[in-house]
C-alpha cells in the first residue's frame, strides 16, 4: 500500500479516536472509551509504518493538518460545533502550509 494511503488511514483512525473521546465522557463510558483506545493504537501503528518512507517532519505536518481539518468537520457533523470565520481561515492556512511543505519544500524529497 502506498505510504500516503497508510498515512491517510492513520489520520482517519486518529480522527475517529478523538471524536469518540468526547463521547467517552472522560473515559466513563466503556464503548466510546474502547473506540478511543483501539483507534489511537491503530493510528500510531500506521503512522509508525510510514516513517521509513516519508520524512518524519512531512508526515507529522500532514498528520496534524489533516487531523485538524477532519476533526473540525467531524465535530461539526457529530456534535454541531460549527467553526466561525476565523476558524475557517485558520484551517485554510494550515492546509496551505501542508501544501507548501509537500509540494515546494525539498524536505519532502526522500
């Protein structure tokens, strides 16, 4: 499987885990708590699998940027937490930063 596909799966599991963390009510609800633990375990395992093929700085930037955007989307749809204009601008800047790092920086060359 391509490294960036594995990284995308890692990000998705991290988003699932973070979304479930709110539903776990401070780890007092068993089902959502189990989802958090399993999702984070899978997310970190998958992230570790790509670090020999993607520079760690690039992988983490994509992980963090993608996670922030997807968490905001998940929170909007699952919990009704709609970002304001400043939130959308900030997320756009994050995406721009990830694109610059990935497309223009020599760091992404392995």
